[in-house]
C-alpha cells in the first residue's frame, strides 16, 4: 500500500484502485480490469472512513476498468452504512452493453441510499457532483 500523503491520507494507491480527495470530491478510480467483490468493497470502505474522518463528500467512482461487480458487492455498496460518507455518487462507466446492464440492474434492484447517477464522461460527472459540495 502506498500513501502519498500519509498523515492526511489525501491519496491511497493500491493494486486495484486509487482513492483521493480532490477539490472537495472523494474519488475512487478502479484499474486493471478488476472484479469488485466484497473484500475489495470492504477494504475501500475502511480506507475511505480513515480519509473522510466523519465528513461527507460527493463521490466520483471511475469504474471504466471494472470488469464487473459481484451481486454481494453491489448490495453492499447500496447500503446506508457503505454510503455514510457520501452526499451523492457519480459513476463513470464505459459504454459496453455489460456495463449498461449492470448499471441499470444496480439502480433498479439494489436501490442506492444516496443520489446516484451514471455517466460516460468525466466532465458531466463532475458537473453533476458540484451541486452536492
């Protein structure tokens, strides 16, 4: 694990993801064609808790490199507990049919507890999150 600013935890870089707080937005960027399971989701949740220090942020999740999310992980990420540091969540997803299907399934069946929208580009996602700062 590499913390680029270890005292304030402004950025954490791991094998499958990077976490940061930039300009009032919590950002998670997935990499390496990752399958997001409960273990990865719980690890991110614990690190986010340390970074956020009881403060809520609008959240940007760059999931363009996610292969898929397990059913258990999707259910976990939709809970109030998992979103206790989130004001809203913008997810950047690629335009593949698999991602579109997973996104629609997540919104319809897992019903996230904070405002959640999916985007195919970074600029639109950031613009939407601005109203939650």
